[in-house]
């Protein structure tokens, strides 16, 4: 099927190529995490904590597309795969450095890596650093790189599904098209927010990454996590969606920063309305 006729992949051939590569990463991503969990490799010191998480992101999502697209006619800095990594690096930085503090305080997330001492998170959001460390509320440096792979997988799969629904609703009335778009954004956001907690937070990693009350996180806390994705999925969808609407690297930084700021506001409002689940 040609890219121009595809209802799943972008009409921009550069973006379509990267989407297919990122889609092929999904089983690799799942197997990588299963192996790390089953082998008990989360119990590491500083060096291997960083290397392990870089290995999940850099080889397949940076080095491989750079190599495969080196003669594509697109400069690497103008390629969709590179822009995705820039966008996600900005988004993941703010989401990890600041937003994780809301997951600690409001949702009961905990990180316990007793052999790790390289932490990087907000000094003022959350408890003081000594208390945060004692309560397993500090962020290991490796989590930044870990989240890059998670978010690229989520956003790629969501955008492909969103595009398919948009194509399916192409002949519908305006109100119906808007309703279908809202529905697919909401459904994909709920699914990925819920699925991360359900599938990733398992007994195999319970000593290192866990929620104080996982059942309540799934039932209630998911709605906070949905606020991330319901903002970022539609925004990310626009990135180089057509050959005529390609973003600059500056656009990627600005858009990711915009998304991060709105999410921070929304999750804080969520806490104002609901409070803490633990």
C-alpha cells in the first residue's frame, strides 16, 4: 500500500517511514523490559542503572534510524525521527523533573533503588531531599532515559490509531468527525495511562518501582495520568503530519514545553479537586 493511500501512516513519507520503524520497536521494547524485570537487573548501581536505560532508547530509536536514513535525502536534523527525539527529550525532562513529584505525593508512586545515588529532581516540589530519599521519592537519573522509550512507543501507537479513526470518519458530518476525534484521543489516553500501571508495575519490580495502592492507582489515579496523554497525543499528532506542515527544531522545543506546562497545571488542578489517593 502506498503511503499516500494509507489510512494508518502519515502522508508525509519521511514521517511514515519513522512511524513504521517506531512501530517495529514495540515488541523489542516489551521483550527488553520483560528480560530486565525477570532477570532482576533493576537492582543495579549508578553506572548500570544509566546504561541499562540508555540501551532501551539510544540503539533502536536514535542510532538505527540515523544509520538507515543516512542516504534518504533528508538531513538528519530535518528528519521526523530526530524531531521526535528532540520533542520527547524536552517533554520527558519536564515531566520527570517536575511532574513525577505529583505522582509521588498524590498517587503514591515510589522509586526504591538502594544502590543508586545519582538522583535528579525538583528541589522544592515535594518534601526536602533527605525526607524524599527516605520515603523513596527521589528520581534516579536513568528514569529520564527509560521514559524516552516509553513515551515514543505510546505516542506512535496512539497517533497511528488516531489517524485511522480520522480517515474512517472522513465522510461524516463535522460534529460526528469532532466526536470521533475526541473519542479516539480519550480512549487511547485512558488505555495507555491504565496499561502502564497494570503491565509495568508487576511483582518482578515491586522492590524498586511500585504504588502504595496499585488498585486505587488503576481505578482513580489513571484519571490524572490521562491528563498527560489527552494533551500530548493531539499535539504530537501534528508534528510533520504533512510534507507542507513540517516543524523546525525550535517548534519541537516550544510545542513540547507548551504541553509540559499545561499538563503541570492540569495535574495540580486534579489534586485541588480530588486530593491524594493515598
